[in-house]
C-alpha cells in the first residue's frame, strides 16, 4: 500500500508540472493571439479616425469653394422666399442646437462616464464630424441669408447679421480644416501612451505627472492642449454669434408685430 501510494504521488508530482507547462503554453499562445487582435483592432480604429479627419479637411475646402461659386452664380436669381426662409431658420436652429448639446451635455457626460481610451476613441471621431456639420450648417445659413438679402440692398442691421454668420463660417472652417487633424493625431498618440502605462482605463481625470516627463507624451500633449484651446475658443465664438443672431431675429419679429397691418 505504501509503494502504490508513493508511485501515485510520484506520478502525480511528475504529471502536474507537465500539465502546467502545457496549459501555460496554451495560455501564452492565446494571450499573444489576443494581443495581436487587439493591436490590429486599435490600428484599424486609428486609421479610421485619421481618415475621418482627412475627409473633413477635403469637405471643408470643397464646401467653402462651393459656397463662393453658388453665390457668384445665384446673383440676381429668382428664388422661392418661403422655402429659402424655411431652410435658413432650419439650418440655424440645427447648428445652435448641436452646439449646445455637444458643448454642455455630451462632452462632459462622456468624460465623466467612459474610460479614457474609449472617450478618446469616440472624441477622435466626434470632433471632425461635429466641425464638418457646423461648417455645413453655417454655410447654408449664410447662403440663404444672402439670397433673402442681396448684398447691395443690405442695411446696417443686415450687415451686422451677415458679420455674425460670417464669423460662424470662418471659425467652423478653421476647426474643420486646420485643427481637426492635429487634434485627432495628438489624441491617438496620447491615449496609446496612456494605455501602455495602464492609465487608459481610468474614468475622468487622472494624475499624469509621470507621463508628462516623457518628451514624446509631453510634445503630443502640448499640441493637443493648444489645438483644443483654440478650437474651444472658436466654438465659443460661434456659439456667441449664434446667440446674438437669435437676438436679432427676435428684434426683427417684434418690429414686424408693431407694424400696422397695411404696412406688412
């Protein structure tokens, strides 16, 4: 009985490391496959984000050229004023609503809800699309305004409104054409370095004093902060112009109500 027990113990003690080695090899192989799939997925996401930013660049340039060309051709064209006014108010309202949602609700909620790597991946797609949407809606609002108010017949009030709409187009173009690619590229590099050091899964703010000592991370972080600050100021300027333009619309509406019925 003692011999059998000893043999069983010996067999058990020799087989256990063999099983452990086999399992460890399988586990390491599975981890390597998983890491490869993760790296491939991350590479595809980065490529998609960069492609999105470049597409927005081309769209911004094309939209600005199309706006100038249309205004040149449409000079003196007869249009349906009801339809033009409807499109004008719709584009302005959509732009202002999107600004309020992204600036005051969506961005803050995502920052304090999602892990940093997921938040960065989402923002790298959202920033270019938001800037492109803002530019498109601003151009539509400006074009329809000029169709309703020919430039040679503009009053002083119309000039102020046109300047407000022009600032919206200019800021949206700068954000789309110049700042979106820099923001996306710096965000991708920053969050990749954060992921390598294990802070990418943190939700909200995290201490990055050690990361900022790295010259590569520090360079991308500086680029991101400058681009993000300028972009934020442009977004606030556009939001302020839309608020002032809405005030002008309210004043025009009240003035129209005060007029006698025979003058309308």
